[in-house]
C-alpha cells in the first residue's frame, strides 16, 4: 500500500512539473514567417508588447513563462521555439485561454460565433463580454508613404438567454468612436460582481432603443 501511495505521489509530482516547459509537440505547428518591413506598424496586438513570460492553457494544461504574440491580421497565436531560432503558430483549437500581460484571451469556436481569438472584458457565471480585434493592410495615400495597418474592434456579450455571442452594434452600422468608448466603459468590470448584470441590461436596453 505504501508503494501505491508513493507511486501516486510521484505521478502527481511529475504531472505538476510537466507543465513547464511545454512538450515538444507544443511546437509542431507551422512556422510563422511574415515580412512587413515595408509597412508602418505591425500585425500584432499592441505591436508585440508584453510578449515574454505569458501564461497559456494548451490541451487543458497550464504553461507559464511562454513567449506569445497575437497576430490580429491573420488571427494567429504565435510562440517561439526554445532555441530562439524560429517562431511557430500555436494550434488554436487546442488553446483554452492565454494571457498577454494581464489581459486574458480565449478561443471561441464557430459553435458560438465567428471562430477566433477574443479578448475577455469580463466574466461572471451568467454574463461574459468580449472584444474581437481586426487589422487590415491599407495602401498608402501618397507616393511617399508606406502601407499601414488599420485596427478596428467589435464588442460582444454572452447572456443566459443565448450561448452565441451577441454583437453590440447599431442596425447596419457599427458604433462611432464615442459610442465605443461609452460601451467599453459599460462593459468593463468595476465594483462588485453583482453590478455586471446591470451593465449588460443597460447595454441591451440601449440597443433595443436605437432606431438607426
């Protein structure tokens, strides 16, 4: 019996330590190769800030101190091999969630909306808010300028009545910049957890009263 307990203990210890570093299979994704040297800006979220020392849940296992970049334009999560020689694309369907800095991101499958990575604005047992980022490459407006990246954001909520993501938008028209700032303020968690449903209700009531 003592040997059995010892074996179980060693197994649990091994599993805990196996979380860091990631296994070799973690780096089996396609090599990430891009060239935007002639463009202004980068395709990455926040231009690649806070790329080192992040957390990634992959195949239900949590890994720490993982270098991560999120390519908004291609909707791809990128990491770097331990030898620092190449970057590879993380298989997104195997990603539970990850952090870039202190911001949490999740992979949403097509079952709930447009498949891809979403930034979590807030989470509660019944209500969730997400932001979906987009970047497109624009041609220069003058001969002397470079091509550049243009970023946009969409906001979504998930309610007890619908497991699918509900886009926060006016009919046939996205919110203006001022509306987005107001909405972002509404969606961000502030104060007690009980205040979140009230914020969701305010957003949905605002949508229903919009006549545009």
